[in-house]
């Protein structure tokens, strides 16, 4: 479904990504680990088409996303990628509901998302805060809103940067269960940059990023689907 091939990125004399390659199968959950500053967020930016690499390719369904123009790549990012930013990136002048719905509005699908939005609001226990603005929300509430937003367009790939980092154990377990559900029932792939041992243990695979290089740390526990 998605392949990263020999991607290089340098800032000055420092190699952030040094020939990184990985393959993501449809409906798989992949854990991505590495120390702070190891390049995980940069790699996510490359996969989402936000950061252009100095060398290498990102192939989505066999097509190089950096061979596309800016508009085509923006459509890919909006329709096919759900991004959970570590810093939430919620718009302060929009309510929680409007933040969740925003990708669908940009995709001109706002009239078709009520069932999905209602499900996410109920599952993630957002009913009481859905009309509030980000400034009034706790870190955990912001995280759950950001995760709901990433799923509103039913993308083919979720990029989740520390998705359970601001959540208590109960809500962290709910997010992991949600990732399992969408991967199994909707064939949505998830790459989670994480230090959470629960996600690492439950993932289909585990990639570790260090010194600009990525290694396949494990093949995971669940059987891949063809």
C-alpha cells in the first residue's frame, strides 16, 4: 500500500534520515520507536508529503507522491492520510466538533460524515466537550479530539505521533482498541510513533529508528492479511 524507498534528509551536516526504507501493508498496525530527535516526526512529514526528501521516494499504491504537484499531494494528504500531531494542532477558534469535521469540510464531504462523527464522539467519550473550544480542554481531551479528526475521512493510513502520550491508562486502552478495530474492519493502516509498550506489543510490526536508519525490530504478533 505504501513504500518508503531509500529516503535521505540532511540539515546542514547532520543526517536526519539516512536511506530509510519501509513497507506498510493495508490494514496493518506498525509501531515506530526511537529516541526524541531520532527523526520519527520528520519521517511522518515525508510520508504525508509535507517534507520533501533530499533523495529517495515515497510510493502510495505504486505512485511516487513527490512526482505529483502540490494540489494532488494536498488531496492525497487530506483524503488518504489521517494525522495525529503530538502537539494536537487544533484550531483555537473552532469548537471540538468543528475541529473534528474540518478535514471533511475541506474534502467537501461535510454532508456525509454525521454517522462517522457521531460514532467517534460516543466511542471517544467526547459528548460533554464537543461544543467547547481547545483552550478549555485538557491535554487528554485534545488528544481524543485530534484522533477523532484523523479518522473523520476514513483514510487509508493513520500517522499517529505519540497517540497515547497524553492519555490515562483507560483512554489509552480505548485508543489501542480503536486502532485494532479500524485496521481489522476498515483495512486502515496505522503507524504509531510511540514509547507505549502496549502499542508495541499489539502491533503487526515494529520499526526502530536510530542514527538516521530504520531497522525492522520485530514482525509482530498478528498474521498479515494478503
